[in-house]
C-alpha cells in the first residue's frame, strides 16, 4: 500500500525522530508551514495544495497529521485514498499522550504549552510579543500579554526525548521571564505519534485516537468530538 504523509511542520522534529528509530511504510512526506494556524482559510488552502500533489502517485492512504486547529478539516474532501487523522484538538494533546492527561494537567498545573517545533515557527507567540514591544513599548506589550496569560502559572516546555531539549529549555526560560511565567519541564511522549506513523490503526481506533475517512469523503469537525 502506497502511503503519503502531510504534516504540520511544528511536528517535523518529532516525526523525524520516529522515522530515525522505526521503519514506517511511508512513501511520500510533505510539510505545511506552522505559521498558517493563525488563518484557517490559508491553512486549508495549503493542505489542499499538498493533497493535489498526490494525484497520479497511486496513493492508497493519506496520513494527514494535524490537530483540529481552527476546525481546519471543515470543508476538506478526501481524494482517491483512505485518509487518517489523529483525533485531537491540536498537536500538544498528541505529544502529551491523551486528552485525559492534558485535562489533568490543566487542573493541577495550569500551563501554557510550548514545543520546540512551535518555537521555531515563523509566527509563534513570542515573536508576536517582540513585535508588540517594538510597536507599543514594553509596558503596553506586557499589559496585553498579561491578559492573554491570565490564569496561567507555568510555561510548560514539552520534552519529547530529543537530545537538544536542554538548549530548548534554556530558550524557554527566557520566554517565561518575558511572560512572567514559571518554566516547567514537562515529559511528553511519542507513543501516539509513533503508532500513527506505523499505522497501527486498529490499536488507535480502539483508543479513540484517530478518525478514518474512506475515499471521496467530506470531512467535518463533528467527527472529532469526543463523547
């Protein structure tokens, strides 16, 4: 079975780690820029453009590695192949291992989650903060972001087992200082992503962690609602 992967660039480092450790049956890999999350129509257009590249490649399965960010699936349609997506609101939940764990963390250690891939994105929140400082001055910028982070105590830096986590954590400490948050190293997991890339679909389906669309299906955010 020929398989293609279209993924958010935010997950590129984690995907590369799994690919280096395993041997998933994936024939084509395409990435979509992470900064497009701020504009759902642009993100949808980018995904459609990548899906168009599959025409003529005789792909039988597409792994569409995104969360439900901005209800991006609404209005998308699959092609001549089965399409599999993680059943998750965003990639953070995937890297934490489950929706239940994320909910528990929100209750016990309320933090704004940060990954290395997110930090390297061209439109991440810290870069937007720096732009705000240049435009309005630090005092006004701090007031704006104090409201954004109201209710958060921590900047939760997710460790997915990559060797360069220590350098990412040091950079995260500086960002936490700007946002008046406490940096916190949070252990993540690649288990969900690994099972997904290895296409252990029966396991993931039993865990309610994927949505599977047959060829020529209309996609909807309603398919991602957990009961």
